[in-house]
């Protein structure tokens, strides 16, 4: 029996593959067992509305943003960390899974591990599971993104020692305190990069009477967002449409404009982290105070955010190296050795999980 099972594992490992997916609101990253990260592109799809066909995915689709003819629609299938357009998510996952399968020349459908925000509803989890199944996964396993981010940050989450991670993505900021392979307390705040970008669009419309596209607003955020002034006083030119005349116009935006635009959201983030620290049991809190709070996700890169958090919370704050890939690194770690990490995967919404041996 044991021999038979080893044989099956060997063959299914050879003919099939295991894939890990960080299905983010802004970016999708895919890890293929034995190969590493093989896909890292925006979670954006371009659709032909006449035929319903997908015409571009990822970077190519993002380049089309705001510049498409009438019959092409650009869709961002995730909103606030969860699937909002099920069919398009399924199409994107199908594309990704087929790509991995053709590269591996695998005959058997892959097992897929997907990262989901902490504390999402069963319906939202079910949607992620079903989308991956319909896209061709043999079995689907789920992991909470902050758990994956903590693994990717090499935090010792298996030990009985508290670790804290704040993953500031595009749609959600996932804040979690972990110990002994589980979440002690967590908060999934739907304020993150996309909300910062939207706040910038609104600010420029209100203050400068200028309509700018989402891509321009995001570019301004990435270039200029900071918590304190830089020494060189950064600024940039933004082009858009005058809200009154309707004609093209440009304005010069400074880093203090961007700071003012996102200040409310930054406050919410800081206060939410403080609130979670207040709910953290004392022993675990002592560990966090000693070890520090780790930041991951694209939003972790805002200059000065660590110092602001340190000032307010009186705890050391550290940005994880290569913060945009922390979640997929953790997912990859699990994929390479899924039996060891079985305990930290999400159980199947009250039903039996697919067994790892399947
Ligand atoms: N240097 C930067 N400064 C500020 N924001 C940045 C920077 N680089 C990227 N971002 C923002 O980070 C976000 C993307 O981060 P990330 O890839 O971690 O999100 P995601 O995983 O797709 O989303 P989520 O986890 O919320 O579903 C975008 O909103 C992007 O604009
Ligand atoms: Mg993410």
C-alpha cells in the first residue's frame, strides 16, 4: 500500500504540478512548484464585448487602460481583496493555469493553493475555490494572506511567540498577530492602495478642478506619496481634463498635495493597527514589542510610514525585503512542502478539506 502510494505520488508529481496563486486586487503572482515565481502581472483583463473573448491579460491589459475602443472593456475582477466579477476571474485563472500546464507539459490537472484576505465570508471563500476549480484545478486549498506574508517574511509563526504582520495591498490592509501557526487576532481593513489612488483623484478634482485618469493618479501616488517631506521637494506634472471647460490641462502636483489627499486613509490605517494591538493578549503583545511589526504589500513602500507607525505605536516597524512578493514567497514555501504546512491552510468552510493525497 505504502509502495503504491509512493508510486502514485511520484507519477502525479511528474505528470501534474502544484501551483500557488496570490490573487491580489492589484497584482496576481503565480508560483509553480520547483520553478518559483513564473507570473507577476496586474490583475486586469481586457475583454471584447462583442465576442466576450479575452483579448489581453495583465500588463498588456493595463497598458490599454483608458485607451480602448468602444468594443473593448477593461475589467479589474477583484475589488477590496475579493472576487467581484466571477466569470472574468475564472477566465484569468484559466489563462494562468493553462500557461503553467503547457510549460510543465503536465497531463494531470494541478492542485492550486490560493491566498485570500483574512476574515472573508464563506461565500467569498467559496467563490475563490469555485473560480479555481472551474479554471481547471484538481483540488483547491486556501491560505490566509497575512499567514502567507508572515511566512514569506520568515517570521517564526510556528513557535509560541507572537509575530505581527501588516500587508498593505491594493484593496485591503490585512493586519494580523500570529502565533503557533494560527491567527491570534486580525483585522481586514478595506483601506489600501486603491483607496489612496481614489483619494488622490478626488483631491485633484476638488482642489485643481481637473479630472485625471486612474493610471495617472496611481503614478502620482507611487512617485510622490510620503509621510514627511523629502529633501528635494518632489513634484510632477499631471495631465487631465479641465472640469469646467472640458479641455486638456496640466497641473504641477507636489508631495504635500499627495500627503494631504491620503492623510485620512493613513490615519485610519494607523488607528486600526493601534486598535488591534489593544486587542492583543499581553504575552503576545510583549513578543510583538520586542520583535517589531512587519510591513508587506505595495503600500509598505510609502516613505516615512515606518517612522510614523513607530512614533504613534512605540513599537519597532520593519518593511519586509521585496514587500510586493512576501505573500507569494510564503505561498511558494507551502507549495514546496505542503504536508508540513497542512495545519495552517484554511479548512473547507465547515466541510471536509480535499485530502492532500488525492
Ligand atoms: N512605491 C509605492 N508607494 C505607494 N504605493 C505603492 C507603491 N508601489 C506599489 N504601490 C501600490 O501597492 C498596491 C499594490 O500592492 P499589492 O500588489 O501588494 O496589492 P495586491 O496584493 O494586489 O492587493 P490585495 O492584497 O489588497 O488584494 C497598488 O495600489 C499600488 O499602487
Ligand atoms: Mg496582496
